[in-house]
């Protein structure tokens, strides 16, 4: 196995950070990327042997993951804030029978929509959002 020098650890760490950015991940690669960058600094300062570098990488990565992942997720938010959509106006893109699911335009974007009323909703009818569950809006006629 080729010996990992400080700049190889740095490239490995930056690669993991880029991977975190370009994938819809759960903040895993972030902490191992930071760990690899830390190991790069330790290797530049003289950390030997190579097996110890890998142990430090793994221990620091898992430690950062265990200690910081939840806090970072809470700080960044857990997804789109959709609770403010209740009461907004939406327009079904197709006729929706009671309880049926289709799509509706809301704030200029298509959303998955469920007819929450006991009556048929027609295409283009003005409706109000009565509830939001994940990324599905529940609509009723005005």
C-alpha cells in the first residue's frame, strides 16, 4: 500500500467534503472529511506510522460524528419549513375526487396535493391549504 503523505490526506479530506456537498447525505462525509484534514496536519507535523494515521482518522471521524452530527442537523434545520403554507391558496392541476391525490400549483410550483374535502375539486379551482404532511399539501375549496 502506498504511503499516505500529508497532501494525500488533505486531498482525501477535501474530496469527502465535496462528496458531502454534492450528495443529499445525512452529514456523514463532512465529519470524516474534517478528520482527514486534521490527520493531514498531524502527518505534516510528523505523525508516524501509517497505521496510527488511519486509527486517528477513524477515531476522530467517528467521534465528531457522534458528538456533533445531531447539533449540526438541528442548526441547519431538518428540511423545508412547510408549516407556514397552511392557509395559502393552491390550484389543482387536475380534477381531484374526495381523498384523491394529484398535483396542485402553490406559490408558482407544483406540489403533491390531496383533496381533503368531501367534494370534487376541479382543475384550476381556487383552494386553501388545510394541512401539510411532509411535502404533501391537503387542500379544500375556499
